[in-house]
C-alpha cells in the first residue's frame, strides 16, 4: 500500500494500480486497498473497471 501511495503522489497511475493489486492479493479483505485501486482505475479513465473492483 505505501508504494502505491507513492506512485499516486507522483501520478504514476499504472504502477500505482500494480502495487495496489499486489497488496490486494496479499490481503483481499483490505477495504482501503480496494478503494485505492478504484481511484487509480478512475484516474486511468477506465470507469467500467473501477466499478467492478
């Protein structure tokens, strides 16, 4: 999660998405991680995928 937050701060959205996805694989019940990956997908203009996660 912290690595994904760093990527979000420098607006490297694709790497942020990858970091948050990895965090969710490690802890699928991490609700904050789900919210962050939805934010990353929204910033990538992939609104349909943001709603699925």
